[in-house]
């Protein structure tokens, strides 16, 4: 269980609530990290991400569920040097309802869906695999 109650934990928790996306890094078959930005919500002490069924990240997670996540630093030049890294285990959540049935996910992704000229139903039809990421370690600095 992570400590969200110390000074850094409280700052990191704000990112979970306020950030639109997080960088998810999986590891490919050659051992090379593969970072990519993903939309997420923080739910049940885990990150919930939806993926396309044929995305490489799913193959990576099935072979090696250990992942890393990080948020962008604030400011164009990193002048506010708040760095938040999390590591943990990713699993495919086959019992998760689709994205268009998750109110919190819809509320958070609404602008992105509109920007893509899409609908929640189209989003759910394309991004139909739910990934849960349970963070085990939190580190960083400010």
C-alpha cells in the first residue's frame, strides 16, 4: 500500500485527480521500454486504462505485467520540477464494464472524445480492453 499522506504523496495524489493522461511504459520482447500516453482514471486504488484489442501494450503486459507510469513535468522547460513515477503490476480486467458505462471515465475523457470527432459508444467499440494497474511504488521529487 502506498503512502499518500506524506507531503510528496499528497502532491502525487493531485496528479491522479487532475491529469488528463499518464505515460505508461511496458517492456517489449527485446527488453526495451515502450512508453506511450494513455487516458486514465484513478479508481479502486488503481489506474484504469482502456486499450485497443490489438495494441502492442497488451502483448507486452501478458508477457511481463511490470509497468511504469509517470506524469509530465509542469512548465515548458521543466522549471517546476515536480516528477512523479509509479511502478506496479498491470492486469487485463475482463470483468470491467466498457468505457461508455463508466461515468468517471466518460466525464474525464469527454473533451478528448469530442476532439476526436467521436462518441462514447465509438470509443468503447474501439478501446474495449480494460487494463488495471495497481501501483506498488511511488517515487519522485519536487
